[in-house]
C-alpha cells in the first residue's frame, strides 16, 4: 500500500514519472479525480489514503475488465437460463391446465351422455311397464292360470322389470324418470300405491304368489307409500 501511494503521488507530480508508471501498470494512474461527493452532496477532497484506495480500485477494474465482462456475461446467461426455465415451467403448466380442462369437458360430456341414455332407457321401461299392466288387467283369469310364476308375470317397477333388481334406489329412479312424475308425482304415486297394495296383488295373482314374491311386493309398496307421503 505504501509503495503504491508513493508511485501514485510520484506520477501526479511528474509527467515523466506518470509515463514510467503507466508502462509498469499498463494504464495511466494519474487520471482519476481526487474529489468525492460529501454527505451534503458537495464535492470534497479525499485524503491520501482514500484517494490511493480509490485509484487502486479503478485500476483493478480497468485491468480486469475482461474478468468483469466474463462475470457479467455469465450472469446474463444465468438469468437467461432462469428465464427460459420459468418460461418452460409456465408453458408446461399452461399445457397441463389445458389438458386437464379438456379431460374435464370429456368427462362431463360422457356423464351427460350417460344420463341421457339412462333417461331414454327409463322412459322406454316405463312405457313397457304400463303396457304390461294393461295386458294383465285385460286378462281376467290371471289368478287361475296354471304353471305360471307371479314373479315372472309381475311388471316390477324398475328399469329392468326384474324382481332381482327391486330396491328403494332403483324404484325411486324408475318412478322419478317417468313422464307422469314430471306432470303430477302425487297423483302418479297414489295410483301406484293402490296397484301395489299387498292385498290387491294377492287377489290378482292368487296361488301364483309365493312367500319371497310377496316380500318383494311388500317392499315395493312400502317404498311407493313412503314416496307418496313425502310428495303430499
């Protein structure tokens, strides 16, 4: 530090010394101002130590410009990589969001399609249900027919029309999907309640009704009776 200060001030005092030290350091060392901005913003003269440190710093920056430039280039490259990574992440997230949205739309479309399909099946099943009951009513001798199981003759109030599928959930779905339900649920259920009364079913099918079939008939009646109470 002492040698540097002596060299610096020697260069400041003598042009020949300045030229000599410029050859030593590879750059002029007497070209930097010896003033700095004070606390109030006004210029004030540096001390010898401050000025020597200031010049040393400037000379280092000057002689290491290529290092600084390389550092800056690396920093720019790092920022570009980081920016590129962010852009890639954002683009990936956008594509994933779009794909998720498409999958959601497909699921919703399939769900709506399945609902429409089930509604059509239920409507067709209701039409068949009513038609079969009309045919049974037209047959006055159902209770006297031989070798016929009531469980097979009865049009059960479920989409499949089969006793094996009788349950509260299936009965409710079948009833609520019908055209009469949309018009007047209470009136529709009142008719079905009379139709499925166990005594009436026993009278209609007579000897063909076994114990298990009557249990299913009673279950249907209880479900319809509950729905009828709730609809009033």
